[in-house]
C-alpha cells in the first residue's frame, strides 16, 4: 500500500500531464504578432516614425528648410475701446521633410499619409506682435498631410489677437491698417526660410468672409529679412497688412440724423426775436440733448487716443455755440430794454446795404425819424414786408433801434455757426 507522500506525488504528475495535453491542442500566438491585420498605412507609419525625432529639424544642418505660408481669413473683429484686432483664419504651411519619404510602390501605391501634429516636426512660426503675452500656442490640433516626396502640408485653424493703432477721428466711418507679423521664433533664415505663397488664398478668402461689422477692403503681404545685434545671421518674417473698414449703415440713424437735428436746434434760436422767451427754452433743450450724446460717446469711445473723433468735436462745438447763444440772448434782452438812443448813423447803416446782406427787418418810416418827439410814431414792417409784424420806432421809444442791432448780431452769429459746421463736415469728408 503506497504511503501518503507517494500518493501526493502521483496526483501532482497527473495534473501536470493533463495541463500539457490541453495546451498542446491550442498553441499560443506567436510573441509580438499583432492581433489585427495591419494596413500599408500602419506599416508605413511604423517604418517612418520608429526612430523619428520630432524635435530635430528634418534636414542636414547645412541645408535650409523652406516654409511657404498663407492665410485664409474667416472673421475679423476690431475692439476700438482696447485697440485690439482679432483675426480668425486658416494658416496654410507647407515644407519638405527629408525624413518622410517613401516609395509608394512598396506600400500598395500609398501616396498620402495623414499624421498628427504631435508626431512630426513642425516649424515654430509664431505671431511676433501678439497681444496675448506669453501665449504662443496659436494653432489648433489638426493633422498634417505628407506625400512620398516628403512634402508636408498643415492647415490649422487659428485665432490671432494683435494691437492695432486705430485712428478714430472719422468714427463711425473709420478705416484702419493692422498688421500680422509671423516668423520663426528660434530658427534663423539660414535654417528656416519663410516664403509667401503665390496662390493668393488670403485675397480669395476675403470674398467668402462672414458679414460682420468690419469689412476687409485691402490686403498686402511683405517678406522681411532682419538682422539683430546678437546674431550675424538673418531672421525672416512675413507681414500681412489688413485694411479694414467699418460697416456703418446702422450708425446713420444713431449718429448722422441726431447730428443734423442738433444743427437745426443750434441755429433756430438765432431767428427768434431777442425778447422771445422761447429762445431760452430751445437752448435749454438743445444743451440737454448734446450733453446726453457726449455722455454716450464717453462710454462708447476710448478717452485716450492719438486723435479726437470728429463727432465728439462736433457735439462739443455745438455745446459751446449753444452756450454762446444763451449769453447772446441774455445780453440782447437787456440791451433791448435800454433807454439809450442809437445814433442816426447806426440806424442808417442798419437800414442800408447791410440790411440786405444780413437779411435784417425792413424799415418803413412815416413820418421821418427826425420829426418832433410829439409825433405819434413810426411804423416798422419787418421780415420782408410782413404787414402783421409791426414795431414802433420813435424818439420816445429807442428800443426798436436796439432790436435791429440785436438782429444784426444774430445774423453774424448764424453765419459764424455755419462756418464752424461746414469746416467740421469738410474734415469728415476729407
């Protein structure tokens, strides 16, 4: 009878033998063999990227990598309160990667290879005049397309934010010139040569842009090779100059029509009689309206800038003119109440040629101004012989003579205001 240790040894051998028989029927897969059927694309990527270093420029250090660049504009916006321009665009970059070359016949005629942006080397083209500080990651994570000759095309979407020197003197009909300056951050012109694409995609993209507040009316491209004090080699950059113009149909109702009404309200009191109380009421209403517009412009437009907008100068000048009209009205009102008689020479001057030039009221005297003070008076018909408007001119009542003087000052101020408004309009047109 076998002992217990012998029995345990027999059971262990039986277990090992059964396991070996089971595994013999199902051989394990070969070590390293993939569990899927690899394609030519998989094989090509393994062959090209097995020892690929994406941080090394894909050319000999004595050779130059030429990179062509162009933009496809999608959206342009200017923030005039911060002097910033935001550009949404597609950046088209093309270069030759000497390490990404293959014979298409060895890979089933494969002529295009899609590679992720983090898998291969890319030129470090950044925006030199960026307004976002240390944020230089401008581009979206999109794939690159490589060809058997080693040509690589990368078209990532991007958003550029740059400072723009804005001249708001003709707001809201203003036009600005803003620049996007792109170049390699670390490679000199001897290593990476940046060239402008000859296809002209940025000009073609202007016609398909979204309808926004700003319209791109002109584009120019310039390649610049610069030398710095630190280095003897040149550094190349490409500058895209965008000329943008504000689309301002809605501003006509907001700015132009109120400006025309302000002109009429400013000039109207000068045609009212100096003793009329309506002049004070009309001037007060005009001052309130102008003050409201100036408050609106102080909120809407930047307070600091190279030039003052003409629309602000217009309303500020209108406010000054209305205040002058109020002062003139007060002075004329007190002068009309004066008992001092005017000299005959002044009356004759106001009744003569000057009356036609300034469109003063016409005097029709009967009897003569020099008759005795006991006469009943003289009838004055004003405003081109209107029989309904009558004033008495006599030695007993010298106020009527001062009315002609104040009317003359009103006409002079009216002409001066027209000159000011005309000069402001001329500046806006030019």
